[in-house]
C-alpha cells in the first residue's frame, strides 16, 4: 500500500508527465486554451490511460513474454491502444451518450497522445506488478490533468496581456510552461518511502 | 514530373514548413532529448529513417488501402519501421539507444510522421514521398540540432561533448533541465516569427507608404511597430 502511494505521489508531482518527461505536449499546448476543453481532454486521457495501463500489462505479461515476442512490444502496444480507444468510443456512444458528447471529440486524438504509449512502455521497463501498473497509469493521467488545468488558467490570463508581436501565441505559452515547470521543481525535494 | 516541383518538395521542410518550428509537430522529442546536441542529432536521424521508410511504404500501398482503415494501417506500418530502427540502434549504437530510452519507441506517435503520411504520402507517388521525407526529416534534425546546441552550450558549457566556455561563465544547469527546454523552444519560435514578421512587414510598409497618415488606424499601426521593436530587443 505504501509503495502504491509513493508511486501515486511520485508520478503526480515529481516526475509529472508533461512538465518533466515531456510526454503529451501536443494536447498540452493544443487544448489548453480554455479550461472546459482542458478538463474534457484530460478526463478522456485519465480513463484511457488507466485502461491502457491494465491491458498493456496483461498483453505483455501473459502473451508477449511467454512467447518471447518482446521485440513486438511497440507494435502490439500501439495497436492495443488504438483498438482500446475505438472500443471505448463505441461503448460510450451506446451506454453513456452525455459522457460521449463531452469526451467524444477528444477520444480519437488520444491514440497519438504519447503519454498513453509512454506510460505503458515505462511500467513495463520498470517491471511493475499489475496493481502498480494501473496506479502508475492513472496517476500519470492525473498528473497530466493537473498540468493541463493549471496551465489553461494561465493561458486564459495571457489572452488579455500585452505581449510583443513575435511572442504572441505559442512562444509565450512555452515561456509560461517553462515557469510552471520551474515551480514543479519545488516538489523534487519530496523524499518518498519505498 | 518536373525538377522544379521536386526541388520545392525537398526544400519545403527545411524552413518554410519546418515541422518543429513552423508546424509545431513532434514537440515531445524536440524538448525531451535535446539536453545534448549529440542526442538531438541521433533522434533526428532515427526519426528521418522511420519517416523515409513509412512515407515510401504508404505511398506504395495508398491505392490498395480502403479509406476507412487507413489510420490503423498507417500506424502499423510506422510501428514496424520504428521497431526496425529500435533493433538496429540497440545492436550498433547501444549508448545512444540507452540515452534516448523510451523516446525511440515513442517515434511511433510522433505527429510529424503520421501527419506526413496523411498529408503527403497518401496523395503522392513514392519518389516525391521520399523527397518529402528527406526534406521534413532534415528540417526536424536541424531544429533539434539548434535547440540541442543552445541548451548544451548554455547548460553544460560544452558542444558535442567539447569543452567550450569553461572560463567565460559558469553554465546554467536549468537549461538542460525541463524548464530550459520550454524556454529555448519558445524563444526559437519567437525568433523565427520575428524574422518572418520583419520580412512581411517590410513588404506591407512598402505597399502602404504614403497612405498611413490618412488611415484611421494610424495609431494602431504605430503601436504595433513599437511592440515589434521591443520584441526584437528581448
């Protein structure tokens, strides 16, 4: 239990996916203009990442490793994630139309979100057990959510600022992201058990 | 197919449509692996190799693949080439492979590669697609080289591992940490914006010369110009 908690805190703050591992930068910069879209996207990401973490663990431990096919990991994982996203989309459409309406447009984008594939590759590399892998994936998704929501607040403020012409848009967002990333360094001092 | 079109396709990726700086694709590897120039170049070359392979393969099968399943097919082709590159790197350049780590398999989800497949390779023949891949790959590598050089020189005082600034200033370690990546990237995009603003600005000013005083927006224009001046100083 203590170990799971330290994985949770660690991947939320210390090695935040967006701000220190640079995974999922495209949606981080793409959909962070408004808080609502940021929340919608990150909800979909947490959901898919949790499921993907579980499924990739099972495929890796029960199919790829026993058959000595570890070199097919990349292909297997990306196809699994693509299929999973498609599956989630269909299920949500049939069973929860309101949820589908709010998350639907973000789902196809998730297949090429490197945070999802990244978390799958990292939990395999670190040799996590199934519960650890699931906690790690969900926590990374929550870390992504936190970065995205914090950042969308900053970007909403940036819109009304007087910014030099050549810095308008993406460049100033990058500079702001640098400062948020510096702030997250404060968490690096946390010492975790386990 | 004329030579002019081929040259256009080949050079588009270098500056005009540079995938990293102009189209803002493939941000994750551009920020993550550029702590050292060498890693940046390695990443650029690996991605270029995948891009050439996938562009050629996709342009060859573009007429066979039904429209509805094209994205999964493209991703599978790309993942195949990434695996090939990954195994080659592990066999021949184990050091680079270790330093790039999970960012090598993550080339699969590099938006540049899927974007070129969608925008170019599935509409053009293999020869043009190869040229496009080479141009785009070179543009990506060049961007990584620039970002990597700035970060390595400022952050650790070396370039490609050669000691450069040992007596001039003490390196600012923050440049090789994550915030430095965002900062350098932002400034680089701003510089490129500035250059293109100055270029188009000159043309616009030349066109508008003599009309400015009578124009109701004259004040706004002046404000704009001074804003640009500040941007240039920063």
